[in-house]
């Protein structure tokens, strides 16, 4: 996350003159820079100045336009005029400066390279040339760009954005392992939603927002690994700056890191933090005021940016390889898919069992017994007397059924 703190820019009138000399409209320039036409208008009027990676890209583009203007002003040699060879168009490349150190390790401007300009745009950007006297040879067919597979594109995005994202997340949380885990989890989510991420204007910003949300999640404090503090930075100044930064509220800390650390402008910071522009401006002012109260030497935003970059660059932060992240994402997706299938099967089985064992008609419940009063208690039978025994024997000897029983008998 290192960048040159103050890239010089031409005056506003010179910016407009360079654009008009290249026959570019404000809409075409805005399309190359990836901003709106109103933003280019404010840059050329002097009301606003680009910051961060847009400042670097805008300065490089103006430098290229100035070189093209000076080259067009010089008279062409006679040999070149007589040869009749068509000069190759000079493409405009929006470069991203990364400052001292390794570009991959200390990348600050986390955006994908600008898209290649079409043939019509290059023709509009070039100054008009006089008609050639001799017929020009047919231009050779340009080789078609090699299409990357989704895995190759993901690996390129991961290697490009991971070093800076891990350092930013470390400044956001103060924990090395949590920063690494947050970035890897964000890239796993990006791989699961790759069609959406691949079409996004700022894929690294998409991943950065997910990583920040994961790192600042409230449930992180309940994890046993995050209950114990990690070793602080070795340098006392870095340790003081990091402790001061971690004392800020999470929303203020995130706003300060995006604006003064990454280099986003105020609308972009507001959009990424899901807040209004006035609320984001108040958070930024409060965060700067709190930092200046504890560390007065960091009152200048440029000094604060440089110190944040130094603290992040002094830490040794590691990250997994792209294939490991992709395989981990696929394993996690398979696990949750199988868990969802198992839960669905269990739910269907439970429902079928309930339908099979449930009663098909209404059975009224048995009312509880009640005591009935006024009925004499049942007396248990005792021993029979002689008369009762004789009567019982007489009844047993007689016929129990048949017509003879109904016929009267004389005795």
C-alpha cells in the first residue's frame, strides 16, 4: 500500500488544453479513467483534485498526452515522408505506480489494468495527419489476445491484490493471522461468485469490502484464538501508531484507512462503507482529529499515509497460494452442499414418518374417573350355606337349554 505521496499535476487550464489537443472529449477521457464526466469536469476546473491511484493514473495520462503533443509539433523527417510507411499508433497506457520496493509486495493502487483502447478510440485520440502521397501497405493483422480461463484470471487477481489487502487488513485489525484469514476467505467468496466478480469494474474493491466485513465482524471477539493479543511491532513508533489506530471505532478506522491509506475519494469511501457522503466526511474528520490529538506529527494526511504504509510494509505477512485458496473454496462449497442435501433428506424422512404414524381419525380422550356417592360398596362372596349348596346342585342337574326346559313338569 505504498505510493508516491504527491504526484505533480499540470494546472487545470493545462489539463484541458492537453485533452483538447489530443481531440478527446470529456466523456472519452472519463471512460479511460473509469470515472464520470462530471468528475473530469471538476478536475479541469480546479474544484477537485484526484487522489491516490486516480491521481497517479491521471498524471501518467496527461504526461502521455503532452509527449504526443510535442511529438506532433516537431517536423517529420523527409526520409519518413518519402518511405510512405504508416507509423504505428501509440496506445495510451494508464500506469499504476507502486513506490519503492517490490511492486507485487508493496502494491498500493489496487485496480486492474486499464482496458485496451479500441481502434476507433485510438483514431479519435490521434491528431489528424496529412494524406499520404504513396499508397500505404496493408496493415498486418494483430494477434488476438489469449483468453484466460476462470482459474487463470482468478490466480492473476489473487497474486495482484493479496499483498496489499493483507497489509490493509492488518492495519484494520492489528492481527496478522486474522488479516491473512480474512483475505483468503474473501477470495474464496469471490471464487464462488466469480461471474459477478469478473464483470465488476473494480474486482479488488469487491474482495476488499468482503475482507473488511469479515475482519470487523463482531463474532471474531468470541473466537479463542482472538482473545489473546498478538506480539506488537518491534519498532516503538510503529507500535504507538498501530495502538492509536486500533483505539478508533471500527467505522472511523475503516474510513480513515480507505481514504488516507488506500487513496479512495470521498464518494467511493462512502459507497464501500455503505454510508452517506456527509456521514463519511464526519467520520474521517473525527478519525483525523483523534489521531492528531494522540500523535500531533500525523496531522498532515500525506504524513499519515506515509506512516501507515511504513507500518504495513515492515510486517512480514504471508498468504496461501492461489490453487490452495481455490481448492479450499471448492471444498467448502461441496461441504455446505452436502450438508444442505443431508438436512433436506432428514427433513423429508421425518415428515414421511410423521405422516405414516399419525392417526387418521379423531379419538376423544378418556375422561378421568370420578367418585360416585350413594352406591353401597360391593361385598365379596363368602362361604355358601347348605341350602345354597343344595340349590346350586339342583340347578346344575337340570337341563340348561332345550324345549324340555320350557315344558311344565308335575311333581
